[in-house]
C-alpha cells in the first residue's frame, strides 16, 4: 500500500466514525428537543429503530459520496490546515442543507421556529465532529512530512542562476531530498538534436536510480521552443513537472501556478479543473455510460444487424489507442470499413473513401459508429468529453510539430471533443494538427460547463448529420 493510499484510508476511517457519531448525536438531541418520547418510550428505541438504522446507513453513504464528489480524497497527502478548514466547512454546509431538507423539513412540527433551531443544531453537531478528526489526520500528515527524512524526492534539472537558487530553496525544506542533474542548453541550434538525446539519457538514468516524486526543470535558455522540447521529453514519465516562477518567461504555454511549501511553482502537468470537478466528471461518466448502455441495447441490436449484412467481417472494430498517462487501450466502434482496409499500413479516412461501406457512411454521418465507446467510458479508458485519442503511429508524427501533445495524456480521452465539434474528423496529418489546437484549448480551460457545451454541440452535430 502506498503512502497516499494509506493516508486516504485514514481520512475515510475518521469520516465514517464522525458521520456515524454525528447521526446518533443529532438524533439524541432531536429526541430531547422535539419530545419524541410521545412516540418512543425510550431513547434507545428511537435511535435503534429499524427505520432509523436504515436512514442512518443512507445518511452515511450520502456524506461519503458528497465528500468524494467534492474531491476531498483526491490528494490526501498534500493537505494544509487552511485548505482543511475551508474544504470541510464548505462541504458540511452544503451537506447539512441537503440532509435537513430531505430528513427534517418533512417532519410535522407544531412550532415552525423549531426548524431554525434544528438546522443550527445540525451544523453545530456535524461540523466539529467532522472537522476535528480530519484536522488531527492533517496534523499527523504534516508532522510525518517534517520528521521523515527524504519524504519527498525531487529531481532538479538545470543550470545557471535559477537552478542554483532553486537548489538552495529545496535544501531548506527538511522533508525534501534533491537529486540534481546539471544540464546546459546548447548555444548552437545545430546541436539541439544531440543535446536532446543526451538529455533523454540523463533523465532516464536518474529516474531509474532515484525514483523521484516530482521533476523541476530550471534551465536558463532564451529559446522557448527548446524548453518545450525538454518538457516533452519529461511528460512520458508521468510525474509532476514544475518550473520555477522565474523561468515562466521561457515556458511558452498557458500553465497552472501553484504553491509548493510556500514557493510559487508553475505546474506544467496539472489541469485547470478543480478537484471537485474531476470527481463529478468521473462519477457522471460512469453513471451515464451505464444508463446509456442499457437504454441503447435495441439500437445496438439494429445497428449490429445492418453492419453484419453490409459486408463480411466482425460487427465491432477494435483498435489500440493511447490514453490516460500514455497507457494503451482498445477503443471499440461499429465497423464501418471493409476488411483489410489498412493492409498497406495506417491510413486516415477521407471524403469519398472507397474503403467505407454503404452502412459505414450512414454510421459516420450521424456518429453512430462511436456508440460502443460507452463501454470504454464505463471501463475508465475514456470520458464522454476529452481530447480525441490517437494511435501511437500518428502521435510520433504529431509530437515533432506539437511538443506539448503529451500534456493531453494528463486527462482521459473523450468520445467527443471541442476539436470534433468545431473541426470534425481529420483526413491527414495537417488537419490533425489543426484539430489539435482545439484539444489544447479544451485542456487549458477544462470545466464541467465546457463539457456540457461540447456535449450539446455534439448532439446538434448528430441530429444534423454533420459527421463524415
């Protein structure tokens, strides 16, 4: 079990205990406040009634779900006391309002002013019972970081003033161990390729030897494109990559600025979506994928018959694509081409492509060939909205002209994307690069609202038959 998993379990354990304690504490106070003795002869009869226990179970599941959707458990190791206070207070207030409306307001009372007292009573019970145990776990984590030598391993790459100042600052953090690689950018552009090869060899060896938790790139270079190429070499290791704020001038991209033990760093691998947004997106993806898979069963049956009759071959078509963190997965579609369509090698489809069957043209026009990807979403390979996944064959060509392509592997690929609704399918590499600009825009502006807009535009594309 990793350190992060263990710390997450601590938060889950104290939350389960806190929620359970708040339920029985609040009901005890309600028994005394509302004089439930007229219906229940004893307090134990009121608390441990069968209906009360079932409601208590739902109460527990509700709070755990709310905390999970708020993103509270996403990054358990890096919590601070201030973030703990703000996050817990916000989620408790939202949760209390929902619970109060569902479980308390429907009760008949003779004095409506009692509602306000019951609401304030719930806040007074739930908030301290939730916050104080969490604060204890957070303080434990902070003490563990401070006392444990080499708690956080950083690989520092760079040269010059920025690297020296960053190394000095990292040395002052007792919980951090720094392994440094001196790397000097080439003065001559003709040496760029050989310099990148040397850089890759240095990084590969350092990552294997030191197994860092984070990489910091602090290189003095006036060439922004070279910095981009260095970053591209780092993305495949799937580690957080940061750049000191003073190097921001050279990064050449819209990035996310975050604090790291008080020092502002530019996180080159973080998305701009909030943790709560990520959790809600994850939950909605799987919930609606399951619902749609069930609802579309008759449609699948009809389309399967049409595909089978259109030409020889299987109904479904599977192809390897590259997804989250660069991991390959098999994407599924209804087959729209004849067999051996790529016997001469990978080839993109285009208008008038003879390889596409008559039924395939119809499926592509209304994007019906993508329906089996609901299964990919349910499995966790994909999301409903995200950058369109590509094959490794094309990725190798894309990164030569778009070094930041690997940033898109920080999020799950999508069935639909901003690029798909604004640009559509690409017929060649140049068109893929044009569409890629929309994927970068999506990545830099990720939000639930943007996802909803993309889905609405996708529905319009399907209804009007604007696909290829």
